C-alpha cells in the first residue's frame, strides 16, 4: 500500500496548529496572571478601598517670623463609580443645593476626564461649604460609593505679596502625566513660590486601607491599620521678604504701574518684591477662584504679570554706573578724564540731548549730574579704539561680556518662576541689522545711556545696585531664606564676582553719593543714612517717559539696595527717587506716623493713563537724566520681557 504523503503533511500542520494555540494561551495566561496587574487591581478594589490621607501643606513665614500663609480644612465629595448604586438623585441634589442639570453636567464632565476609571476615586464636587458638608454627613449613608475627603485650603494673613506667594490650583492632565505623585482632584502650586517650592511644600501623602464585605460595604481597617501610612507634612518656608516693607511698597505703588525690588546686598535676600498693580492673594482660593482668575487675566493692567522679574524695560540712566566701571576697567578713562557737554552729545550731525551743567566734566560729577554726553563719548571711544580691539565688533563683545558679568543679559536665577533675561545685544545682532563691519560706536550710541536695544528687569537693576554696594560681587537674589528641615539651598548662597577691578567701585560709589548730596537724587538725601543713588528717565515713544531710581544705603555698610520703576511717570526724580527713599527709610528706621503719612500722600499720586484720559500733571524733579534723542528707536515697557 502506497504511503499518503499529503495525509502525513496534514498531520504535522494540525499538530503545529495545536501547539501554536497552546503556546498563545500560555503566553496570555502569563500576561494576565503575572505581568498584567489590571485584574489584580480590580480584585483588590472589590476587597479593599485605599483612602488617601492628604498632608498639611507647608506654612509660610516672613523674615521676621510673621505667619503669612496657613491652612484651613476644606472638603471634596469624591466617588468610586463602580461602587455607586441607584440612589435618590433629587434628594442628593437638594442636599448639595445644586440643580439636576448641574448634577448631570458634573457627572458627564467627570466621565470625560483623561484619568477617569470606574475603579478609582473621582472628584465629583470640590470646595464644599461647611453647610454643604454638614448636611451631607447626615445623609451620606443614602448614597453608597460617595465619600468626603478632607483637603487643605490656603489662607492669608496679609492681602499683600500675591506675586511672591502665588497660589494653588487643581492639577490638570499634564501635571498627572509628568508626576506620579498626583491624581485627579489633587492640588499643586501655581505661580510664585507655591510653584517653585512645590516639592517641599506639598509633603508626602498617607493612606488608609479599608476592607469591604461581599456587598462592597466598608467593614473596617485592613489588618487593624498595620499597613496604613501616615502623611508627612510639607516643609515650612521662611521668606526673606519683610511683609511690612512689602505692604508699604504696595501702598506707595497704588495708582501706578511698575515695580519695586529691595535686596539685602550681603546675602542676596530680597526684602520686598512689589509688582503693581497687584491683587489680594485670597482671591485665588475657594469656589470663586476660576471666576476671579478670569477677571485678573482680562484686566487690562495685567496684575498677574509680575513686572518685578518679568518686565524688561530700558534701564535709562541707571545704566551709567556700569558704563563708568567698564571704561575704567578698559583704560578708556581715568577719574580725571573730562569730556565736553554742549547741552548734550553733539557729533557728526547727531545730538543726544542733556541739561545745563559745567563742561567739560569728569566721571564723578558726570554721575552726579547724569550727563549723557560723558557716557556717549566714553562709549564711542571704546567702540572705535581699533588699536586695542581691532574692530568695533570685537570691542562690543568685550563690552557685552562686562555687562553679563554684572548680571545683565541673562536670568539671575531667582527662585521664582517666569524670570525674564532682559536683553543685551551682541555683535552678531548688529551685524544682522547693519551689515558686518558697517557699524561703529556712533551707530549704537544709545546703548551708552541704557536706551536703544538695552532691556533690563527691575530685579537686574536692583542687583546692579547691590553689586556696586558690595564693591564688585552679588549673591544670587532669592525670596526664600530657609526651608525647615533642609536649610538654605546651595544655589541661594552662590557668589558672583564681576570682572571689574574692585578698586574702581569706590569711584562709582562716590559719584552716586554726590548725586544724592547735590545732584539728581537730592530727594533721597536722608540725614544719617548716607544714601547713594542714580536716577533714570527711560524714553517711551508711546507716552510719558518712565521714572527710574536705583540706590543703596548706608554708603559704607550697605543693608538695602533698591530699584524703583514707575511706568509713564516722567523724570526719575519725580517718582522713582521719593519712592526709593521712603522704602530705604522704612526698612532702616522702621515705621512712624510721618512715614505713613508720606506713604499715603504718594499713594494718592496716580500715574496710570488710558486713552482719552488726562495724564498726570506731576512733573516735579530734575530733568538731569532726560534723553532727548537716540539713534536707535528705544524699546518701551510694553515689551513682554522675551528676548528680542
């Protein structure tokens, strides 16, 4: 009998098919029982309920130990959809004082969430009022699957420093995706130090494992609570901010747009960080947070925009001390070098205006009187000194690197989110505009007096003042003085030395002191405090110039450095100087009835202008640092702080 080879082949095919099926089943069983924990999780959810216990968020104190931010309990209504059984929705809605339409809307929105699961805890309604919570507790047994979770709500002892403190908000899908700490309904820091110090403030969650019976009812704690985990409270923060000084600064800036930054030079600790207009931080908490946040976003004056660290402004004549330092370092001038001032810098058909004063003039009197011509001539001679640098482009790179060493052009690294880097151009920037080798010092002469393309944040200007006060170094500016249980962050102790010889700083300090004793800053001459200062009047093609002041005190033992920047307020001596002087006096001498009266008087002087609204008529003060002409169109404070 002949062998049937087709039948023989069929046997192997069928056998191979059976083996393949068995192999697939084995792989699938391994996946289900060993590798995939989904079904185990479902089984565990049938037998257990893991209840999250939220930690207390870290408290926030000011530098003097005043409690600024604390916690109060609030309650969220959560549910595990799988555990929900048919219930009386009318009774449920009446208990929570919501309509059936709102109930349906909340249910649908919850189910649409990216992290929705019928087996895990979902937030149905947050921010229950004490009245809602009380009514619900009496009837909660009627609504199986629903539970009340206690969370924390931030409370504020002071209606100030909103830009520093920030707030907390409910996490979104991106937060959950980026950090497995979070689950739907959790809260995270948003803006300010609540955001930048989130990992320290939030603490560590605890958990309580409850056991269910066959019907899903909670029967008690699993293993008598042996597997429960207690929450760990977040770290408390001690700010470098003096909340009373901050409050005084916000008073002075009422009715104005701008910023105040005060720094302790020796430590880099920020004493006050005022952005105006501001808002009460308590607006961004509780049920009304969403509505209030929208109102703040839509406010035309942008109170959520922290002008102290985000706004990049032309620094105006506050830039001149840095120019004097560079010219001394590069050997362009000595303290006895004089330049002419014919009521301004006049050269080759270009005029950059100045006011009347003695001419020719050396460095220190030039700082005293804020002479534009002096610094324009110094800048031109440096840029065009080919015998030393070879080309204007190379000279400009040397100049730019000096400015960077003084904290300009890049972020200083403050422990707050959203800091702007300002803008210091480089050679490539001007080569692109004018062509390589086709520009000279005169082409960009406005840079010499803090106009043109130069942009700086109020923080950078205050930091320059602190650097001069320290005679050549600064500590990274920061608003958190200490983290409880951790100490001071290493980055907040970092010292930055400039590349300018320390001896030259004394000459600049003397010039700034002369400005207070008999120059553009005489309104900052406080007997016994030895204030040193420099005004600035930054050009604004869209309206009145901006009023700027930077200074420090005392001269030989500096304890505070300050920058004041008031938009559309005119000359530096009109608003910048008196506000800066009041801040210095308030910090060094404490509060007094006279100082409060002066604060209220300044608060009544408004500079905010709108279209078809008459601008302030207050223009008191010297025109010393008024720049009447610039070769490059200045950038105004409407710039959003991004790199140009």
